[in-house]
């Protein structure tokens, strides 16, 4: 084989190695999920305090991720925080009285939305609102309550 | 009495004007180079040759350096994290530092020293042996056939090299953490997978490496073209390429980090 062909073979191997490295970084190291999002439907919930919940936080059912938070804003009518989340289509049989609570993974971990399944025969669908909610537990409020109770019992 | 002061002022002024003129020439050089860039696709064999010279021949140093950087990161991270009983996070730490900073930056620094300096020396020598003028005499535009393939090759090679650097670094980190220090293998990968974001960490790192590629290519090619056509001038230009691109990479890295993260 000529020198020119060898150069081409080496360059081919080089580019291939680069692509393999990219694939390792994308799939083994980071959470690359392709450009298209998994097909999903939107529901929302109103919380009076979301604590440290962030967009793209996971929505979990029994600890399994079944969706993502995609928007957090203040509802202009009620002044509550309106959290929109997309739930993957595989999980389209959530009863309409499912409740949502903002939980923390571990003591200091990130916050996520945990769903508790209800018992209704009707299922949540695109655009529905989750009525039963439990807001984030704010540590400062908890300490405040504890101190008030402590002071009361001391009298 | 007045003369030394005036001389000193004149010296400062001359230096400043010299630097400004060089910046201006570099800007014009880039401006004239841009329209020639598509020609690197027409003459594919020139581009392939440059990818070989800049990329393939840089592989040994990039892969070895990546492996050792990853091993050191993992070792140092373990020593700190083990105090908090969270040595599994060493994978996350290695991967994040490599993807966000060390991969693009160290790969670019090595590339500037290994390939950028060679590019400047080659073009400087072409200029001093009047090969560039000879091409122009034959109505062949050296921008299209000398500069454009080298510029495009750098743009292609830089992100690939930094990805390989990162992959080797993570492999090195894995070997030290799991193989030697006894971190749990499952936790090592799953924690890394959970905390490294594709868009936020990986893509930003790749964007950085492309930006460094542009910087190195512009400096290396311009210094070669702008070199005084003597052996002394070429050696000075080579030194300037390494110094300026290294400083430029570190400064640009700060700016990009401030914008991205």
C-alpha cells in the first residue's frame, strides 16, 4: 500500500476513535437521551411553596422516574407556584386523584416531585391539574415551628 | 535632560504601535482566510494530510497525558472524598473536571505545543524559502491550498482530540479508583451517569475545544505568515505561537467558563 493510502487509513482510524470517544462521553458518562424527547403528556399542579425545586427535576412514582418538571412559574390568579410537568406516555394510567408532593432525595439532596397513586377510575390526561398537593418542607419553617412549640411547652 | 524621557516615551509608543499593527494584520489575515475555507473541502486530500499531521501524530501525547491526568484527579479526589465517606463521587468529580475544564484546556495546550508550533515553523520556512511567493507567481492562492486546509484540519481535530483526552482520563480515573483504591464499580459509574449532564457539561466542553481550535489555528498560521523570513525570525515566530496560544487558551477558557456555567 502506498504512503497516501496509509495516511488515509490512519485518518479514518483517528476519526473513528474520536466518534467512539464521543459515544462514550454521551452514553456512558453523561445522560444523553437523543434529540427527540420521549413522547409525553403535560399535567400541572399548584403549590404554595416549591422550596428548591428546579426545572428538569425528576417526577417519580414509587421512586421510578416517570417524567420531568418542564416549567415553574407563578400563577397570576392565585399567586401559587404553577409547576408544569411532562409525564411519559408509558405512564398514562395515573388515577385522577393522584397526589403530588415535593420531596428531597437524601438529607441535602436535590428536590423532586413524588406522586402517590389514588384510586379513581378516571385517568389524568393532557392539560389536567393534580389537585392534591403537598408543598416542599422548608427546613427554616420546621425549626421555627419546633421553637414555638418548645417555647409554649416551657410556660 | 529631556532626551532620555523622550526616548523612553518613543520606545513605549513604538512597541504599542507594533502590537496594534500586528493585531490588525492578524484580523485582516483571518478576514481574507475565511472566504478561502470552503476550498479545503474541494481539495480533500490536502485536508486529510493535515488531519494526519496535526491529529494522528498528536495522538500519543494526548492519550498518555489524558490517562495520567485522569489518574491523578482520581487519586487526589479520593483522598479528600474518603474523609466524607463519599468516595463513590470520585467518578463524578473526575468526569466533571475533565469535561468542563481539563479536557479541552490541557488538550488544547498540548496541541498548541505539538502541532501549532510545527505549523508556524512550516509556514515560516515556506515563506523564507519563498515557496509562498512562488505559489502566488503561478496564480495559485496560498490561502486556498496552504492555509485553508490547515485551518479546517485544526477545527476538526481539536474537538476529537479533546474527546479522546476526556475518555482516556475517565478510563485512568476508573483504573485508579476501582482497580486500585477499591471504590465500588457500580456506584462509580451510576453516580457519574446521574450527575453529568449531556447539554450542560459535555456539549459546553466540546464548544470550548472548538473555540480553542480556532484560536490556535489563527495564531499559528498568522505567526507563520507574519514571520521575518530568516532562521531567527522563524524561531521567534514559533516561540510566539506557543506563548500566545497558551495564554490565549487560558484567558479564553476563563471567559467561556464565566459565560457558560
